[in-house]
């Protein structure tokens, strides 16, 4: 077993041996992408903003347009569950769909046009179709008709009442 090297000052914080065993779920390997319209609190402008988010960093060219962003509570009254989410922590980040590639330097909340919003959904669909993604219309429609609400408010996310837009897959 290889040894792990810690910075010299790390040992003052470690007083016990800690072993973390991470088991990967077969469901975490899903190639499906869920798109949501999600309210966040833009901490720079101190206003609420509806942005398009996804459930993961997707494969393909869209991955260069998705970035995790840290979001503050929408309200001082918002309470998070003490239970961790399925990924093992309380989600203080969302995967936001950016208007410009990650390396453009424009993924900050201080730029008013950083994130895609509701008005950009037609452009997003065109981008997906042009770049090898398939929108799963039958699956999306089935979930819209279902009594199970996908999205909504979560006690394990700091963002608000997100609404499902669609599901898509990447075929390359």
C-alpha cells in the first residue's frame, strides 16, 4: 500500500488514524444529465437569480460549460438536514451551466451574464442537439406526468425550488 505524504503542518491537526472507505454506487456512473431551472442567491448583486443547473459535470463539450459554484442560503431561516446527501455531504455547491467556457474567466457571479437562465432554454436545446446530446423526451414527459416530484426543495441543498427542464444523454 503506498504511503500518503501530508504537508508538515498537517500533523498538528491529525491526532487519530482515520480510514475512509469510499464505495462507489453503480448509480453514480449514470451517463444521464438532468437539467434544472434553479433559484440561487447571487451574493454579488444580492438578488435572486434563476439559473440552469445540472446534476453532474457531463461528458462531452458541455462539460467545459459546467462549473460547480458555491451558493449561500436563500434565507437566514433555511435549515439544512443533519443527514448527508447520497454523495456524502451537504451540498453547498450546484453545477451551473455557464454562458462561456470555463477558461474564459467569466464564471464569477459579478458578471450578470455568467449563467444560463430560463430565456436560454431554446439555445441550450440547440447546443445539445448540435453537439451530440440526445434529449430524452419520453423519459422527461413520463416524469412530468408522475406524482413523484423530481427537483423541488431539498433539505440537503442550499438552493431553492428547482424545476426539472429535461433529461439528456451524450453519445459522442
